[in-house]
C-alpha cells in the first residue's frame, strides 16, 4: 500500500500494480459514484486517484499507473508541477476571487500579455479569459459574428468543439455528444476535412481535393459573403488525431483572407507545446485571426482563452464579453506557472523527442499487426487507428480491447475517433523515458494479443 503524502514530480516514477485494476477501494468509490452522479458522466477507467505527478497517477488502492492521457492533454507540464503549485499557493492565501469585471488584478493582464506575445503572428492582439474550451470557442464565434455582421459558421468533418448548445452543434460526432440533445443552433455548416488515411483517391490527392470540395460547398451552398467564421482544429482531437494533409490548412486560410472570413483555430487540445510546437498552427505557418486555447493552459485549473486580432476583438461593445469566473486569479497564476515551466524545461523540445520515440515504435508495431491501419500525429499527440485486417473498415472493438488490456497492466490510455477505433496517446511532457518505454512495451503486448 502506498504511503505517499503528496503528488507532483517527487512521486516515485514507477508502474506499480498491487491489486487488480480497479482495486477494492476504487470499486467501492465507483459504487458511490453510480449512486450519486448521473450515468451520462462516463468514466474511462474507474480508478479513483489520490496523487499524480510526472508520468504516473496513483489510485486509492496504491496502484501507480503510467499516464498516457494527461487528463486529456491538460496536465502537459505534469500534475502538481512545482511552479504551478507555488504560484497557486501564494495566490490562494491572498484572495480567491473578485471577478475581473468588478475589480481587476494583474495576473489576468499578465497572462493576456504573454498570450498576445507567443501566439502566431506579430499583429496587435487582445486576449480574454473564460472557463472551458467550449466556452472559449463559443465566444470566438460570437466575436466573429459581431465583427463581420455575418451569421454562418463553417466547421469540418470529424471536428470536436465542445458540449454547449453551439459547440455541440459545431461538433461532428453524434454519439455520445449530440444524440437526443437537439434542436441545434442554426447557421452551422459542415464541409470535408483532409483525412489522408481515408481519402477516397489517396493521401497524395487529399489536400487539394478536400480544399476544393470544402471551398466549393461554401461558395455554392452558403455563399462566402454570408460566412462569419471558419472554425477548425489544426489536428482534429476527439475526431481521431487527424492531421490534415499538408497544404489543406493554408488553402482554407487563403480562401478566408480573400473573402473576409474570420479564421478561428481551435487549439484547445493541441496548444502549449503538445505537438512539438508551442501551437500546432506553427507547423505550416498558419496565422489565425483568432486562436482558442484551454486544456494545457493552466496545469489542471479551469481556464480558457480567446486571443485574436485587435481590430476584431475591439469591435465588441463594453459588457459584451465576460463571465463571473473567467480568468479566476488562481487559474491565471497557474497559467503563469505553466508558461514558466514550458520555457524553463524546454517542453517544446521534449514533446518532439517524445514523438521521435513513440512514432518509430508504433510504426514497427503496425508492420507486425495488420489491425493497425494508420500511425499518425506530431510531438506528444500521437494515435493509432485500428481496422479490420486487410481493409480500412473501422475496428472499434479492437481499440476497446487493447485499451482494456493496457488498463489492467497499469497503463492509462484513451480512445477516440469518429468511429471509436483510435487509440490516442497524450503523455505528460515531463514523463521520464523509462516510463515511456515501459508503456510502449505494455501497448505492444496488448496489440499483439488482440
């Protein structure tokens, strides 16, 4: 049984399985969860965490699991990262809330200044804060509609943008996100995404043909002059870690520029060093008009940001933006700690090295197992897509079974994908090499057995 008293990087960086997973204490707690929380709140792995840090999470039974999930790309700098903890400790003793719209505080302004400086583009920018990625996406659309005087919003196949009414509408996948929750918001239109693995005429044609189809649909079915914004993830997250074919994003951006359409990059999952760049847009030199960030921004505290061109955000009238908790002082201090950690520990470089370790290992697994149809991703945002061997038919049962076997061995992995057939890997950027290697060995064994 673990005698750990606190989490963070001082936790023993080891996989330790002392009970079946989930163990008896976690099962007891899960029974309480089922009796008190609606079943609509799902659970990937019902182990109840007591401590976490570095590359591990420790559960109520003393098991130490290798973390390939980071709370869905949130704890990229590691759970309870020292710079985050120290800043939050100081702030919580000073004050916990005033509402920035009532009496402001410096940390909000400082984080805004930092994001204005580090997000793509050297134009003048403005930033404001909200609580979640979905709330930030919704506000970005709100700003674009106000600035352009237009209503239509264009999104893409396989996109995921949140669970509020508007962002649920923007999201492509029905189950579990949209089913039974309609009617949905009006003036939202979906066009093709350049999905290389599944493009009918092959990946070599994907970028050009997908862009042409998307632009044609926008022009003919909506009218470019009616479109306020295009919203796109530079790498589709929940949709299956789909990296659009090279050239697709620049072509869409060019179309937006030519037609006065606000290009909104949803970097909720890809931001803050996750992909081996500070922001995924940088890979092809994309400079969005508005960039939306959350998840990895504050080390686990609820914070999201909308950063955009000053001439767009400045058009909104006083009082038109905001929210009671947006930019809470604890979350802002945490964000400053995250940014300090990324810079001090070169986590952009570390993400690239994680990718350099994972991608060759996963490709070697794919050569041995025809159920792995595709290996893709950048940095520490990597995925494998499972298919029925000899076809490209999605194989969600294989993905679920591999995840189940990994969980039983003490490796936390997540599934994803429009078809539920993708295993996605989001290890903390501070995970030590030996845990990364051990996790890949567990995964390799699970894949071989399925």
